[in-house]
C-alpha cells in the first residue's frame, strides 16, 4: 500500500500531458517523437464500417499539430500489436483469418 494512496492506474498521463512532454523534448534538443496510434481509440469495434470515434481523431490531430508547431517531426506507428477486444472476442485475435480483410477495410474506407 502506498502512503499517499496513489497507484499506477494513470502512469505518466501522456494523453493529457503531451504538450508539456513536447516542451521537455525541445528542451532536450530532440527533433522528433515516435508514438503509436491506438486502433481502439479511433475505431472502437475495430471495423471502420461500425463508425469512428471523432474524439480519438481529434486527439491525434491535436498531438500531431502540437508536435509540428514545436518543430518536432512526428513518427507514427499505425499498428503496435493490439487488436480491439470486439475483434478478439469475435474472431480470436490477431491470428484470425479475417484480419487481412479488416485491415484492408481500414485502408480503403
């Protein structure tokens, strides 16, 4: 148990603190930042035909715009080894045969 009652649920809170994080990067003379785009944040069910999460799109737009405004080059990882739970539950995860068609749909909405 931690004396002040804190826990690791939020960790570094980069989702909310990215602007300050990017200031720190500039202070360290960094010129780029690599980050992953969470498939589940943009397309909660994993299938674009089910709709997109506009708040997720807005968040990543804000992140990228802030990086560019600070002179940092964004390097984006589009897939970082996670599959939306709805797809995992329905098809059995990344090893499912249908994954290729689902990923193709993401690239050709």
